[in-house]
C-alpha cells in the first residue's frame, strides 16, 4: 500500500524442542537429526538461564511436567523455580502469576506417581537448602526460599501433594530444625512467603519444644515464645517454659539487672539531652525494671504451670513490692491457679483479710478467689463478715454471693444478719447480685428476705435489688416498706465513708436525707431511683 508502512509482529515461540540458537541449523536436512539428538538437547545450563528470563517460569514448568525429559533435569527445573527471585514482590517460581502457573500448581497437575518420583529428588535439596548455615546479621537468609517451598508442599491441598510418609517426615524434621535456628531473626524476616508462626502452627508441639531455650535473661521475643508455647506446646514444654520464665523474672528483679541496664539508661538520657539527679536516675531505673518485670509476668500468664504460679503468688504476697507489681502478679494468675491446692486459697484469702493489703490488690485477690471452688473458700469468707472494716466484708460478701446458688442463700443471709454493723453501700451492692443467683427468681428472693421477720441487714440487702434492677413498675412492690420503722445497722465507730444518707431532689436542688430505718432506705434511696426508670417490672428476662 503506497505511503503506508506495515509492521509485522511475530508471535513468540516457546517451543522447547531446541534452544533458539539451534533452530537455523535444523533446516539443513543432513545435520538436522544428528544435531537435534545431540547438540540441541535442553541442558541444566538452559534451565538455570531461564531462571532469570521473563518467560523462564513457563519454560521451566514445561520441562518439569513433560515426561520426555530426564528426571534429574525435571528436578533441576523444579529447584530453579524454588530459587527464582520474586517479581513485583510475588514468588512467581513457587506460586506463578496470571500468565503461567508456578511449581506448586504444576506439581498438583501431575499424576501422583510421577509427582512422587520428582519429589524424591526435590525433597533432599529442599532439606539441604533449609539446613544451610544461617546468614550473618543483616545478611540475606538464603534458606528462606527452600523453607517456603517445603511449607507449600506440606500444606497445599491439605497435604495432598506430598503423600509419601518418609518424604513428609524429612521435610517436617528439617522445618523443625530451621525454625529453631536463628529464631529471632527469622521471625522478623519480611522476605518470607509463609511466616515463622505459620510454620510453627504446622509443626505444633514439635516446633516449639526447643524454643524454650529462647526464654533466658536478656532474651528477645520472650512474649512471642510464651504465646506460641501456650498455643502449641505439650505439657512438658509448658512446664519447661514456666521454669525458665521464673529465672528470667528473678534476673530482672535483681540488683545485677539494674547494673547491667544503667549504661543504657544513661546513654538514652544523653541522647535526649536530659540531665537528671542521682535520685531521678534511680527512679528511672526502678520504673524500667518494673515495666520489664511486668512483661515477664504477662508471659507467665500465657504459660502458667506450677513454677510460674508459685512465683507470682509469692510476689503478690510480699508487701515490699510495689502495688502495681503485686497487682500485675495477681492479674497474671488468672486461669492458672490450682483449684484443689489449699495453699493457693490460703495465700489469696490472707491477702484479702490483711488490713495492710492495698484495696486495689485486695480487689484482684478477690477475683482470683472467685476462680476457686466455693467450698474451699466459703468458711474464711464468712469469717470476714465480722471484720472491723466494712470494705473488707463488702468484698468478701459480694464475692461469696456471686459464687452462691439458691441453696446457699439461707446460710449467706444468716451470716449477713449476724454482722454488728453495716455501711449503706453494702445493701446497694448485695441486692443487685440476687439477679444472677441460679435456681431462683429475683422477685421471690426479694420477697422472702425483705420479710419483717428477717434482720435489718438482710432486709436492706434484699430491697437493694431494686436499686439496680427495678423500674417505675416496681414502685407498688416497695411502697409497703416505706413506713417500716425497723432501725438500720449502725456504722463501726472507726468506719470511713459509712454515712447512712441518700440524696433526694427537692425542687431544683439535691438534699441529703438521713436514713435511720428500713422505711427511710426505701423512701430516700429506692423509690427516687425507681421513679426515674421506665419499663416493666424487674426480674430475670
């Protein structure tokens, strides 16, 4: 066509009958057959070269999947796909892309017998690649492509690619050794297709058994190891981890630890151009030590077991330790107490009853007591009903009521009725807990224990139910108590925050009303609260 340049495009030929440089020679009839059979065979050199070519994965997969090629060459094609560098952040050799399949999909499409024959040659090389010496700090870990390929083979199609038990065991054993070597660096290596945690969750107990060696003074990733041991470890591994964490905690809570860390704190101050006095520096170190110890406690919480539990109980019991540290120790005991161990119950009950125990520590001790069997702690809790501090009785009684069912309530109310004094806050706390008593309806319990025959302490507690769970519809139920002249208990002479007073609205103002009788309690504390709440009558829904 005049004035027009026509550009012809050639469709690329990906045929693997011979390398491209051979093809012109094949037109010669005299040399064609001889060269095709000898000089133009696909070689390992070709396979390795394709590993860096744009269409290399397609050619490598063709070699891998065609039985006409020798098995060693097919195995080398597979390993070249394993070692292929990622493209655009994607491991195309292993996983393929939109244009071609990768190693895993290619293997999946082979018949099982043919696949096993190839994997018999692939697995030893993956094993060798995983077990090569770790990279120097900051270097590239050359073992990772082999690990990723091994993991993919073991997990694709629920393990259906690798059915030979001996081959599976070799890869699993190599993965155990790989994951337990240079753990900290490999945990954070972002070049992996499959994370260290994915590998360990495949290996389960075998994967984390040796990781407890990472739980040592100045160790890194202690929290991660503890969590993995909790999730995957067997009992022996958890026990070993627990022992090691105790040693870590003892080290952190030592003068030697402070000496080791002092230079780092000094350097941080200099870097921040911060000038501190010796006293301020000591406080910095102490806070640093406390925070590190609390991190260890968190790991102990993950692992549990007797060594950690014993250490945490002793730490919480020691008044020389900070309130924050004692609270952290008690928090770390959650779910880790031995329910049948009387010593655990004794330590916690001693903390609860000791006047010197700070209230926040006492509160956490009560929560841990709540995890123990009721029969193991009820007697000591009832004894605290006569404690001079109403706050101690409040904690003990509230805890015991939460642990009680309907068959326990007569005993509970009898003990409560024998108390010599009471604060207004107590019945307002006990009453609402009737909502959750198993085996009885709250309205029935209120009616029974608000009866005139009951002691004032019991009646007030029953009527206190309406303070939290009542509505305006319950006003007729409480009205009959509004003129009751039974006297409320007195406060202990030395009690703090024990005033029997409730605030009521008088016009636009709030006025404190003295509560001297059960009727006053209903009139000034319960009815005003009910009047502000709409809805139906209280009770379990």
